[in-house]
């Protein structure tokens, strides 16, 4: 198995198991999300904090972690939007992604993930519009 998955991927899989156990035990899932964000550094932390603030302000989604990263679920517990840090997977940009539960369908082809290095005021407005549409 060590040749199939990277160290980071194996850690993410272990995080999923821990998250499922925590949820079953009634843990504070939002606190886990905030803790995951607080462990980030640099632009990853800034981007994750911004996403968290925008989600909390503009949607009714619930915070949790998903594969050890911040994620936000609908009332059915399905992940709608998530954040993936650049540092965790040693890539040049963070990712804000939307899962199948997001109402973003647009014809036969639409984006479901966005590479992000910073968020300007205009980017934040676009992100809020996506978030609102995702939960509509």
C-alpha cells in the first residue's frame, strides 16, 4: 500500500476514520474545522479563514472536517463545499471545491473546483455568489 498512496493521502484517509468516530461520539465538528484551520500557515490559513467566514455569514451550512480539511455540509450531512490547502499536498495553489450536493449544475459542463492563491474583494463576491447558488 505504501507504493500506491502518498504519505499525505494516507494521512487524509486516517483523518476520515477519525472524523467518522468523532461524529459518532458527538464531537463538536465546527470546533474541529476551526482547529484544522488554525493549524494552517500563510496563505492557506488566510484563505481557509476567509472561506469559513463567508460560509458562516452567507449560508446555513455546517462546518466540519473532511479528509482533515475544512468542509461545509448541508442539513443532510452531505459535503457541499470544501477547502484543500496547498501545503498539505505540496502544490502551488489551494483548492475550493464543490461536491455533488452543490446546486451548481449548468448545462452539460461546469466547474466544481477552483484553484486559489488569494481572494480579492471581487473574488470574494464571486465566491459568495457561488456559495449562495450551491445551497439554493
